[in-house]
């Protein structure tokens, strides 16, 4: 692969081969990299939690997937690097009898958790939890979102894409 440059009107453009733009630095200093790995997926179907166990969240709608690295509810890192990942879920019929709820991003080598003790004065109609972090991933490492409801009456993950989604991008 060859890398070429073009400068016009205060804009620096790096291209690979003859046509594919790899990076653009405009006259204001803004940098865009249209092939930088990034994804956003949403839910469009409710998913029931199993009280006392952990489930992997399923994703039905792919909003975008730059590089085609998201499949089968799993992001696979295409290159070594630092990745920002964020997952969030809205729970309906949130049971205060559960000892805790936990949302996690689980990668091949590291996990990040957010936990909530649901001992409110009464059951909640809904609540949203999220988790995010920066993960050092090697090419081929994977990342998924998992949720655990430790006890109580089973809740479910709501299907609204505005509340339940998973996204990420390569920082560098």
C-alpha cells in the first residue's frame, strides 16, 4: 500500500493507493479519518433477564459499523490499540428485592462493571444503567455487553434504541 499526500487550499489529505482517503487535516486543524473503526448498535426487541445469572445482551439494529467489525453481538478489534467502549441498558420492572444489578463490558482480557443496589422504597417502572471505559485491545480481541440480576423477580431489558445501545471506536 502506498501513501500519498495532497495539499490544496490549506487542506492536507493523506490517501492510500490512488483514491481512498485515509486522513484529512483541514485548514482549521480538524482531523477526520473516515476508515477509523467505529460502531453503534441498538436493541429492537425486549430481552428477559434470568434472576440469579448473567446474560449477554443481544443487538438487532446496526446503526453503523465502520470496518465491519461487529457481528453476532460481538465487537472484534481489527488492529492493536486503545478503544473507547460504552454500553447502556434500560430495565423495565426493576425489582427492589434483587440484591444487585450489574452491567458489564467484557473483553478478551479485561472486564469493566457498574453495579447498583436496588433497595428503593418500591419497585421501579424503569431505570437506565451504563458502563464505559478505555480498553487496550489486540487485533482479534472481542468485546460484549453482559447484564446480571443477582436475585428477585426477573426484569427485562427494554427494546428502545434511545435507551439500550452499545458503541465504540478506536482512539489510537
